[in-house]
């Protein structure tokens, strides 16, 4: 189970006890915000794509969405999300629990600038009913991110 992988991963940093597990689903931005009693924009959602046949994750703020033009400028290809069938095998977590921790070895992780507006954010922890509150520098450290990117625009309807 993915949450067990994430707990094991966080043990080496002595923060596994910071993981929150909920009675209800936190599989979407809206559900996670309700479970955490926070604003949707503070949910750090992990979006999975293929770039040159390699899986990547882009962690963005809950109120943002991929800007196709910015994505293409940065990665020199169109934004192509992984299919639901590909997510678990290529990333290492099921949809609803995808997070930037304890992912498969070949997955590159990028953090979007949309997250920098917050002192803390809430990424999932490998299951559809979990999250952890991390400061932005902690997210950067624990996700082993490749770099910060600017490939999103804010979704005005959230």
C-alpha cells in the first residue's frame, strides 16, 4: 500500500507521525480541503505527465491548472497526462493518493511557483484519505524535487 511506503520514507526524517489520515476521502482538492478544514488553494496536488516517454510529477497549488503554453515552453512538448492505468505503475501511487514522496525511482518531480504564495501546503501521502502539512522548504526537501517551474495559471473558479 502506498501510504505505508510514504510512512516508511518519512521515518528517516522523523516526520511520519505528522501524516494525517481521515475517515473520509481526500482524493480531490475539494475533498482534501474539507477533510483538513483549509482553503482549496493550499492543497498541493500532484499531477502526472509523460515527457519524452518519462513520467514526471508537477506539484501545484489547489487553485491552479496547467497552462499548456507555459508547459510546452518549459518541456518542449505538449502536456500529456498519464492515463489512470499508467499512474500507479509509472508513479508508484494510485490516483487520489498521488504525492511527491516515495515515488518510483525514474520519476522527476517539479514544484510549481503557484505554491510559493503559502507558508504551508498539504500534499497527499500515498492514499485517498491522507495528507501532511509541510512548509514550502520542507516540501522542496522531502519531495527531492528537480526544480521550481512556472507552468500553471490560477483557476478563477476555485
